[in-house]
C-alpha cells in the first residue's frame, strides 16, 4: 500500500466510514461481535476494524470472498513460500562484523 493510499485510508477512518465500509475500534467490535456478525451476514454490511486508530482487519460477507474476482487473488501458500525463499536466497550474505547501515551506504555509491 502506498503512502498516499495509507494516508487516505487513515483519514477516511477518522470519520467512522470508508466508502460504504464503516470503521469501528477493536474494543468496540469485541464487545458487540454477535451484533456485527448478524449485520454482516444478513444485511451485507462491511466493517473495517481499527487498532489504535489504524486499519487492522476487515469483516466482510462470505459472498465477497467467493466471487470469481475474489478467487483470482487467492493466496497459494506453497508458491508464496517458494517466492519468498528465492528472494531471500538472492541477497548476498553479510560480511562478518559489517554493519547493515554501512553496507547500505556503500552500496548506494
């Protein structure tokens, strides 16, 4: 998520609504979970949960996750793990006693 997207999301959360998705603090969600699940299940409501004023999670109707569009972005754990492992393997090993900051400075030149 870009910085500008994060800023817009945070700004939208301060007024309690983001698009047609309302936001509520985690403590409030914990206290009213049953009512919230009913609202999501029966009325199709969407809820953004905030923690310390920042977006943390969302509750959406199950139907939103089973649409053809949602299936396109399904995460495949094995493929993701392989991609992360390949990315990590591409990094050069650190030199003993070398500071990561010094190495970054040296590589920037």
